[in-house]
C-alpha cells in the first residue's frame, strides 16, 4: 500500500540546483523565494532530522521517549485496521473496478480519490451528520467532502432544501439578475465586511478571478503567498520553497505552462521581514493567504502578524486578500470576524459558503470595484464575462444564489453558531481529557466547528512544525484506519474533522469513546 509518507515525499535525488522533467523546470534557485532561512528549531524538537527535502523526516520520532508506540508497530496496526475496514467494502471494490473503464481511477472527481486507500469507498446516501456506503455501512460523517457540506447533508440543512425547492420551482439559469442576488450580497457585507461581491462556482475559480482583478487594478505582475499554502487548482498558487531562495512546484508532473519562477513570490508565514523582502520591489499585486494556515497542519498567526501584514502591504501598495475557504466556520462571521481582522481589500470563499451547493464568492473594496468597472468599459466588449475573468456561464445561477442567501441568513448566524461551537468545544475538551488520562503528549485544538488533534504537544505557528504535528509515517495512518474502521469518517489527508449542527450528543460521545480506545492503544495501554 502506498503510504501517505511516500505520497508526499519529494524525490530524494533533487537538490537546490535547477531540476526538471521533460520541458518543465519544476524547481530552481530564484529571487522569487524569500532568502530568509527557515526556523527548524520547533519542528526539530520532535523530529530531530526534519528536512524540507524529505517530508518523511518530519515524523516526530522523539515521541517514543514519552511512551508513544514505536513507528513500526503503528504502521503494523495501520495495516491491520485498514485490512479490516476494506473487508467491509466488497461492493465499493467492485464499483471502483467497473468504473475504471470510463473514469480515471474509477471515480469522477479526483477529490474522491484522495482517500488514497487501496479500495475507494463509494457512497449510497448522506443525511444530516450521517453517511451510508454502498455496502450498508453507517458512518458518522466528520469530513463533509473536506468542508463543503459542514452545515449538514441534505434537507436537514435549510439552505440545501431551499436550493432544491428553487431548482424545482424557479429553474436554474435565467441569465438575468434576481432579487436574491442583492440580498445575498448585502448579507455577505454584513458577515465579511467588504461592500462589493461577485459570484463564482468554486473557490479555485474565485481565487483565480481575484488574482486577475488584483493584477488589473494594480498593474503589477506578481502575487505573493506564504510557503506551504493551498488556494485551489491555480497554476501560480501551487508553488513552494523547499529551502530559502529556491522556488519549486510540489511535484514533477509537467503540467504547468509558465516557468516556475514567474508570477509568484513566496514568503515565510509569521515572518514580517521575509514578507517585506518579497514586497519591497513594488512588483506584487496582492498577498493571498488564509487567516489561519490550515492546509498542511495548522499554523496559527503570531500576535501582531495580521496587523503587520496589513501595514506592509499598505506601505508597498499591495492588495491584501484572505481566502476563508477552510476557516469559514471559525465564527458566524468567519475567521476575520473571530480574529477581529479588518481593513483587508479582498476576501474569497467557496465550499461551505453555499452549504456545499456549488458556489463561491469574492468580495472587494469599492475602489477595486470601481477600477474593474472602469477598466471593463474602456477595454470594451471582449473584456466582459469569461474573457475578462469575471465569471462564467453558471455564476449567479438561482440555485447557488438561494443556497448562499439561506446559508447566510439561516445557518451562519450567531443563533446556530453558539450551540454548534459549544458542541465542538465539548469534543475538543473531551480529546484533551483523554490525552491527560493516558499522559499522551498530544494536543487538541478547535477553530470554530473545525477540530484537530495534533501529535505533538506544542501550539504551532509555522507550517514546518505543522507537518510534524500531522505525523505522517505511522500515527497519522493508524489513527485514520482505526477511526474509519469504527465508523467515524475523518478527512483523509488531515487529522482534522468538522462538527455539524445535526450531530447528536450520542454521535459525539461515540467519537470520544473510540478516540479514547485509540489513544490508549497508541500509548501502549491497550492491545491494538
Ligand atoms: N482555498 C483553500 C484555502 C482551500 O483549502 C481550498 C480547498 N481545500 C481551495 C481554496 C479550493 O477549493 P475548491 O477545490 O473547492 O476549488
């Protein structure tokens, strides 16, 4: 079986010299990557050999001194529980095999492949906080398609029900404005501060439109992103720096058209000097980042980071954009609301913003909106709609707009969020108590309705330590196989899960019971 460690491993033979396959250079020394060396000290405390060029080296082997089972035993336990789980999926196995005739890997969307299990699970249906697979196995869902359905599956979520009703009664695409669009946009301003909004269908789309708008209004060629971030299927955001002064793609598939060192600068998260180094030549149109880094383990902002980013971006005339696709559930008004972040120029979100009905939004300041309108008038007919990167045929459709409006008015409200966050806190505290009970050197955290267990005890502020806390190479794999086998669906590529409004107390207690057993096994206090 391919382990996650192997999947994420960067080929060991690469160096910081230019490296390529076919015609595509995927890694080269470049001034587009910050020259500031990384601070490995916090990651190396747990993973003494941590080296960015080999993600497997981020396994926190020091934990064994604190009573955690040795890595080989955890991998053996992973094999055992993975096999037990897969044995419950004969129909999924057949369906995947049959599907291979007409679909890559036997499934339609590659996110459905991201389980990276030898047999991919196939679903029968899902409702509220539950999911049933084609073999009749019942699961408590905590992954919700990696966020989109985190406010609940099906008609138990009022936004999904309203969208379905609208589809049946109103139709989907009049290619005209509707009254609901204006209500939805007002709601977006009430939640996320910015005055002007546009619609897109996925977060990747909305980020792509924002980047193009930022270039248009500033007249600058580059964007800047923190190292180890994810903003969707966008060529220019899929870059990282494996070491200071080196820019790279994440892999060697030669599928990108532009040179790796064109268009994107990379800075170190929580490091204002590194950001300033990127911005000071005045070539950066926009800084795009998450309010809390959440895509490679969690990296919290240090005190003053967001304020410092705002000051530096203003100083160098760069726009500031937050992508809240993963952090939306931090509060009813997003992570910018939860952290009291103000004064940003752009904001973007997909996935759960319309309760999982395809839809994304991007907001902008009035000045940016005026500049785009002016540009579009001046540039003329060919700068409209798709050619102007301002949307596509299905943006603003009635079904997505209804789902968006109802999510804003009936789901992302303080009334729904107060009990939801209480439930999430109950589970976070429950995990923490379990760590104390077994003297496990781990940590539980929540970001609104999003929870995470980290396999190191430290609060993490940098994505390098973030990788260590995931513990690919044993702990991560065993935890997933064990929880999946016991009917608890965690996200396949993170130690991360979501609480939805429809989860019952019994669902949460079941999770904590299984989690208790799992930690007892990991700490060698129960037979696995
Ligand atoms: N931005 C962030 C922060 C994300 O986490 C993701 C997906 N995980 C995306 C954008 C892209 O979302 P989508 O795949 O729906 O386009």
